C-alpha cells in the first residue's frame, strides 16, 4: 500500500495544477513556472551574445525607454493576463533579422532588422501586442504540454528532475506556435490596442510591411502564417469600433534614427 499511495498523490497534484485555457488547451505548467522558464531562457539569451547580439541599454537609453513605454502602454490598459506576475520586459537584438519573439512569462525581444522595415509606431505596437499575447495566453507552455507529453512533465511539476526544466527552457527557442495560437495572438493584439492611442489594426500593417520585401521574413518561421490574417485583424478592429488611425510619428522616427 505504501508504494501505491504515492502515484495517486502525484496524480491529484497534477490535476490540481493542470489548467485549461479558454480554447481548451491543457497546460500542465503553473503561471509561476511560465515565469521561471522565461527567466531561464532570458538568461540563456544573454549568455549567448554570438547568437543574440543584444543592444546595450546603457548605450541606447532613449531607444529602450521609448520601446518599454510602448509595452507598458499596452500592458497597462487592463486586458493583458498575468500583468501582475510577468515582467513584460523588452530587449532589442541588434541583427538584420525580420523577427520578434516572446518567452513564457513575458520576456519580449525585437530585432533591429524588423524595426527597420516598419512604417509607423502602430505597426510596432501591433507586433509587440502580438508577442505580449503569446506570453499572456501561455502559448509556449501549451505547446510544450503537447510536445513533451503529460508523463514527462510530471517530473517538472513535482520538481523531481531539476535538470529537465533547463532542458525544456533550451528547447523553447526553437518552438513553433500553432496557427490557432497565431490567430489568437492577432485577435488579442486588436483587443489590447483598442484601449490605447495606437491603431488597433497595427498588426495588419506590420504584416503588410514585412511582406513587402523579396525574401520571406524570419517571422513566419517561428510564427506560422494563418490565411487571411490581415483581413481578420481589420475586421475585428471594425467590429469592435476601435480606432485605426495612427497619430504623430515624430517620436517613432526619432527612435528608428537612434538605432544603429
Ligand atoms: Zn506569433
């Protein structure tokens, strides 16, 4: 009996912690574990400058304060989940790559190569809102739950295998979202921006800007491209009577000019 009781206790522990998102995805991680995975991944990125040449905050204080203020505007409008737990902190990677990404727990990264092709600040707000949504809706740990399977993740949840969390943090950087995650992040970007001074369909403008170039942007390698996403974003903004006008661009142009 002594040996039988432990698995039963473990199972009830897992069932207590496993949560379903609104669209029914099972997630065996806790919100705090999302944050822990994010911290570890952020550390790994900072320890690998050859792969992730990070723009130094001390050398570019104005650029960072402009970008972080934009993130704060989006997060503080009230609809972003876990805003009291996740840091929603943005980092600029100085590389000619048209991409942006987010870890679990709210660590956001934008490449200078992406910022360079954007036309206005609402497009930048759109891509940031989209990445914030991936963290807030916990898409990475939903995917990990599917990828690693329930039984492997038992060890993570119970702390039985401390090395496994690091291993999983490592695999996060090559994780691909699903098309439904992408569609949800697009929807949330409209919802978030609707309550800000940025155009609510900023993400649609962003997709149009990155598709203008001749080579396919890296963004779509980690974020699969659902059909009709520009039309869907515009339709959602219209349905909810959100403003789609973008205001004065002086600060945005200055921000772009300040970057290397
Ligand atoms: Zn995405």
